C-alpha cells in the first residue's frame, strides 16, 4: 500500500464506530467488536501466519508488510501484561480460519484470543485494506485502538512488527490516559 493511501486509510478509520459484528475467537467465544468497553481494546490485524513446515505464499517476502506476523503476535504476547496494566485488552485478527488460528495460539502460547474474519465481514464493514495472494484475501497489517466502541487511533505500516508497535502503544496509551484524567479534573471543577 503506498504511503499516501496508508495515511488516507488511517484518517478514514479514526472516529468510526465499530460495527456490531460477532466473530469467532480461538478461546471458543463469539467476540462482539461493536460492544462498548470502558477500557481500551487493541485489535492488531495481520495478513496470516504459517504453521511450521508450511511454505509461505509465492513472493511473500517481497510483499510490503506481509512478513512478520508471528513476531508481531509474540510481541503482543510478551507485552500483554503491560498493556493490561494500562487498561488495554488485546485481540488478534486475520482472515484465517479459527482452527488454523487455534494451532497458532497454542504453539505461540498467546494469552489473548485471535479472531477470524474468514468471511471478510469486518473487513467489508470498515473497508479495511486487503490484498490478494495465492487465491487468498488477506488483511493488510494495521492496528486499531478502540475505546467506547469508537476507533480512536490507527497504526499502519509499522516498520518492525516485533518491536515498533510496543513503543507506539505504550506511549500512546499513557498519553491518552493522562489526557482523559486531565479532562476529568477540568470537568469536575
């Protein structure tokens, strides 16, 4: 995705209400993304992961943003408690089947569920960017920061899926939390 299109996608998504779409999760639940929550919900969207000994799609390494889904999931796993302490919950999202994702969640020991948008319901409702490879429709890598059912921030095209996201989210959530506290104090006076 070209950089100017990426910025347009980001700006278009910020402020949108999450649609009332329920997606299957790897923990057996049906997850309602449109449900308003008092805390942050971080939804990291990724193209796909590969199971061990499975070849990647043709030309996977030359598709911008395609490589790095497993390290990204592991980075969220490794910082999950930190994010929870900052009142943020995490879910992953891809177009792979729940069965496929469950294998990945178990193999990587992820403490959070991964949601399947295999039917492209959320991708279509929000107009999320997708790409085609080997007959598959896959989500472009991006992360949604949702509060009270509204997309408050979108992080796109991060250079290092493994390390860069945590720098953004930690700093951004701390900043937003301070702003919310300040607004509360100002409104109380």
